[in-house]
């Protein structure tokens, strides 16, 4: 039994260390939830087949973009991204679903600099 617990703890430690070594800047969000340390506000919306996102109160080196999920006539979901916008811009980042695709969901992706 001790071996199994030790192996579990070693595995958990490896996961924790691996998490610390990953890139700290990229954070993806689907909606208004955010970490308590974040002091910015993002909004996502859609009109027709276009999804959009806008963030405010980011620092100069942060950036964001729209994350738009589209579905095709077969029901296959594909994620697309709008152009990156600078943290202090407050401009909308948008993407329109291609061809005969249909809008499914809008969100945003934030990269803290």
C-alpha cells in the first residue's frame, strides 16, 4: 500500500512541477469567469455568423482575441480565432464563420505579458 501512495504522490509532484514549467502567459476563457488575480474584464458576443470579443483594463503588454466556434452542415465543430488586439486597445476582435458554417459559440483568449 505504501508503494502505491508513494507512486501517486510522485506522480502528483511531477504533474505539479510540469504545470510550473509550462508557459505562464496563455489563458483561454469561454465566458466571463476569470482568476481572482486578474483585474481585466472581457466581453464576448455574436451577431449572425460573427463572434466578437473585447477586453478592457489589461496592461500594455497583454493581448486578447476572439475565440469563435463554428459548426458545419455535418455538425462538426471547429475553433477559429480573430486577430490579436493590444491590451489597452479596447477594440473588438472578430471572426466570421467561413462558407456555409454556422456560428456556435463565442469566447475569448487572453495572453498576459
